[in-house]
C-alpha cells in the first residue's frame, strides 16, 4: 500500500507497475547504459597505442566524431520505433548492433576500417540512449523515478573513473583491442537479463514507418553535428565548407518539417516542440548540455597543466561532478513531489548557474579543493535540473508517446554537448591567441603554436619563465570559457522560468494525454 504524501498538481499518483523482477531489469539497464557511458573514456586513453599500431594519426579524431554523430542523429528515430514496436526489441537490437561494432573494432586492420566500425557502434549507442530512460519511465512511478535516475546517473560517474583506468591498463599491459572486447561480456549479460526478466505487451495494430521522415532527420542531424564537429577544427567557421554544410542543414531541416507535418506517424511530431512544457524542457536540457562541455573538455587539461595534477588525479577531479549529480538527482524526487517539476528544475538551474559562476570567481591557480567543491555544486545543479525535466515530460504523456518525448529530451542534451564543445573550443582558442599576442617581447620568439601549448606544458618543454607565462595564459583562457558557460547557464535558467508552465500536468493538447 502506498503511503500518504502531500500531492502537487504535477504529481501522478499512479503506482508503479507490479513487476516482480524490476531489480534485475534495472541491473540490465545500468549495464546497457555503461556500454555507451564508458566507450569514449576507455577509447581515449588507448589512442596512442591504436595510432602506433594502425597509423592514421591525422584521422584519429574521427574515432570520436563518427561515434558521436551516429549516436546523436539516431536517438529520435529509435525513440519513435520504441513507441511503435515496444522498448524491448529496440533495446535488444541496439545492444546487438553495439556489440557487433565492438567486435568489429577489435579486428580493424587500419584506421579507416576502425572509424567505420566506430560508426556502427554509434548506431547501437543511439538505441541505448533512446530506450533505457524510456523503460525506466515505464517501470517506475513518478514517486520512484528520481531515485532510479540517480542510479542511472551513477553509471556515468563510475564510467568516468573506470573507463580511463581500464583503457590505460589494457593499453599498457595487454593490447588496445581489449578496450572494445571488454564490451562483449557486459553486453551479453545485459541481453540475457533483458530476455529473461523484461516482458511487455507488444502493440497490437500495425504501423507505417515514416522512412522518408527518418531519412531526412538523419541527414539533417548529420549535417548539423558534422558542421559543429568540423567548424573551427578542419575549417574556419566563416569558410565556404562551413557555409555549405550549415546551408544544407537548413534546407534539410525545412524539408523534414514539411514532411513531418503530413506524415501519418511522424518520427518527430510537431507537438514535441509546440507544447510549452516539452519545448521548455528540451531547451533546458539543451542548455545543460552546452554547460557540461566546459568542465568535460577543459577541466582535466587545466588540472594537469595549471594545477600540476597527474592524469589519474585530474580524472578524479572531473569525476567529482557525479557526486553532486547523483545525490541531487535522487533527492529531487522529494522536491518535485512537493513543489512540482518546474520549480524543482528552476532550483537546479540556479545551482548550475551558481556552480558556473563559482569557476569564474576562482582565484588564479586555485586550490584543488575549491575546484572539487565547485564541481560537486555544478553536478548538483545538473542532477536537480535534468531529472525533473525528464520525469516531468514522461509523466504527462501516455505509453505510446513516452519514447518520443524521452528521445527528444536526450537528443537535445547531446545536441547541446556538440554545440558546447564547438563554442568552448572557439572561446578558448580565441582567448589563447590573444594571450600569446600579448606575451612580453622576450618570449615572442619562443612561443609555441596555440595547438601546441598543452603539449609544451605537459612535457615541460619550456624554460621556467615561458612555462609560467603559458600556465597563466591557459588559466585566463579557461576562465573565458567559464564566463561563456555562466552566460549559457543564466540563459537556461531564464528559459525554464519563462517557457515551462508551473503545472504542466493540467495542460491538454491534441494527441497528448495529461497524467
């Protein structure tokens, strides 16, 4: 029997499904999530060994770009398929694709083959990201979902520590092939648990898949993410290739919108972006993704180059973000049951903005403990913001629309991360160039290229005076990145405040059933 609670208008009091084996299913979901969460970090540490064996140093960045691209553009499609045909078959299919890609990566004979197989992995990872959170919404009531999101969020924190450690160990004591082969036993156990314990009633009527809409969505998403990944790296933002890529993206998005308005069962229905609660939640999640990339991209390098920490210690500083994230995500359930999803998300946005501002006001060469505390505060903001937004949108739609709204929310986060990486890189490079131009005349002849600053600092390949100047330049440049991050965090706070209604569960719109 459920205990009595003070009910808020957002709160859906429907009890959780009477499923005897939810613990085993949650274990399978966490193992599936770990495949996607650990993949980037475990591969990154083995890149020197991979390049040494296969060659193709000029192509190695595509090991990460192709994976991110394939994962991001397929999330909305898999979310729709999960609504049409059920979560279980889609998740099992995606996990099998991921494992096939992992096995193929371990057999790669050159860098081009490895990049192609990484793309296959990304196609499987998109399925995992689209369905794991949707299944959590199916299996657990609104009351329980914050705790479950805390468990799922903990996977990312654990992966931030285990991934680099395993990758380094495999590269140093075994062979880089194991960074891919280690996925196989984890994935197989997850598949066995899903097959054994997850049972869902498949939809009874047949559906017409919108292949045209799916194709346009993949092409449009690919153009956007490809442009963001290459802009500022392979070519300048205002160059002809950049203009062509983003111009093509605009045309494909327009064609996709036209198609989705007429499709019988659109991949991304218009109501996902026209309803205030969904639009505000997706924009809030996109903003969070933007903010995440500043510490994810530059904090480990800052910790090593400016604070003088080792690689493992720098990784632990980054992983401290998960402490606040998991704790706040779990605790957010008590708050949104009492105050509602929107007000709890606003509190999270305030914490996120405060954490971002904390990095701005840190003194030069700050204490490691100050950075750790600020990371925990920033993580608390992420957890308190993301969980109410996700659980909120899941709670106001029926089963056959939960996959679409969940995947739209996850897609917004990954698009935000792609944007955040591009914006953070542009800010950092511009600030570093400015610092190098302002160097004293006595250092001008010995200054490294902007792309070599980190290498010089890591290898201590400069005299004491130049080393101190480059450390200061890196500190200032990172500070500018955090200034931009703070602006995005404040804008995200305002967007959630203005767009998301206080009581989204009381709204009605065509095709959406309020919970």
